[in-house]
């Protein structure tokens, strides 16, 4: 089976036993514009549990809804003043 070249960077998951090592590697990765592995672009980032990702999505949704409600409330107040 022939694989097509990827246009997006690959993700590499590494399980580390020492948090300090992980932090050093991620800090060094942030300082680079682009990293490659065997000529293929790669990107390093922290991996989060499904629960953490869902909590972040929920927080973003609540924040969006709050901002939307605030904007509509301000618009209604301005319309009533005119």
C-alpha cells in the first residue's frame, strides 16, 4: 500500500516518568519554529486526559454562551433607549 505524503505535522506521543524532563522538552520545543524527524515536520505538545479536554470544552462553551448573552442584553438595552 502506497502512503501519500502528509501536509500536516505528525504527533508523537511520549510517556515520561519525570515531569521535569517533560517540561524541559516542551519548553525547548516551544522555542523552535519547526522541528522535523527524518525530514517530516513534527510538533510536540502536552497530552491531556479525555476528562481534561472535556472540561476545557465545557468551559469554552460556557464562556461563549455568557459572552453571547451579554452582547444580546446590551443590544436590547440600546434598542430600548432609542
